[in-house]
């Protein structure tokens, strides 16, 4: 062994310059639409993967629109959304409506063209989606995300839902695919410094309360492989009510709660209370109750 051999390039030696850097507290990441969520996560930081699990028809896609429109409107950040279950016009109607607090997708609600113009001025050049000309393949989506980052500077990506990428696979093949995919997503996010939001449904409930009765989920309830929870930086589970009877049915069916059940950097656990505003087509934050 030659003691004079240079250190491998894979070994990091801390210097006085490195210690000078940590004398200043880290900065918050970009804000979220919700004050409590920003506080819990310290904002969105580059190089992270965020998994969001929700019951079917509980407002998962609405949350995509809220998170994405906030980034475009408040931080001037372009986003790339992969939403294979929603047509391109539908995505535009919902994302634009979320940005200006109007409903553009319901034929029973009159559209104000001036509000559409306002949304256009805010979103043009910032909103990108995957064209729905065929069933998306992960290899192609992965490459498009890299190209979008390198050529257009896009740092925020949304895939809703990720299970659509495994359509037609057997249960065993799907688990193998999701295990591989989640690792690749995490590696790409770290290597390129962008942020990826991965949305999925929750597993079928076998006993106890159903998802529509307000059951609170955990990271183990994410549909697909457990590797999803292992590879990610943040896991958020949406609690929802979809009731047909009861004294508080009107309020509960509008209520949604985001539970941060896993957060790797600060081990932050907490919840964010939301309420659906049908007139604006938005999920609005309510006063947080720490009890």
C-alpha cells in the first residue's frame, strides 16, 4: 500500500470552507399552496421525490392542479405534467381554473372569457403536458423529463397516477416495475436536482373503515410496491369522506386532510386541513388544529 496514493474521487474531505458554509442556516425551499404544509416540509427542495396517495375520486387530480398552479403563479416555475387519465383540454381547463379561482370545466357554470385571458397571461409558456397519443411508457417519460429539464429548465414534474405506467402488467411484473421505477425516479431527481411528484391510489381496504368513511392511511397503504415509500423523500396521504348519509355529510364530503406520514430530511409529521370550495374549484386551507 502506497500512502502517497491520491484519495479516490469518491471520497469527500471536509475543509474549513465547508464549515464556513454551515454557519448560515439553510434556506426554505419554494412555498406550497398551504402554509402548514410549507412549515412541515420547509418548502419544496430540489432533488426530492414526493409521493401522494389518495382514495379513488377523492380529489387527487385537484391537488395536482393546486400544487402545480401555485408553482407557476407564485414562483414563475414551469411544470411538466403526465396525466394519462385526463385529456389535454381537461388538464388545461382545470389547471387554468385553479390558477385564477374559477371553474372552466363544468358546463353548468358560465365561463368569464376575461378570467380565461387572465389565466392565459399567467400560464402561457409555463404549463407542459404529455400528449395523449398513446399509452405512456416509463422509459419514454423518463427521457422526456430529462430533456425537459435540460432544454427548457423545467424543475417540477407531476405523474398522476404512476400505476397507469404499469397498465397490462401482471401483479408480479408490476411490483418489479415499480421497484425499478421508483429507484430510477429518485436517482434522476438527485442527479439533476429536480423535484418529482408521484400520485397513486391507496390499496383496497379489507376491514374497518373504508377510505370514503375517513380512514387515515399510512405509507404501507400506497398502491404498488413498498419500494415507493423506501425510495421517496416525502409521503403524503389524503384523508377523504364520500358519504351518502349523516348529519355532517355536506361538510365532511367537502373536507380533505393531507397527512404527512414520512419526511426524510426533518422527520416532520403532521396534517393540513383543507376544504373544497366548489365555486372556485379549489382546495382551500383551514385553520390547523394541533390537537
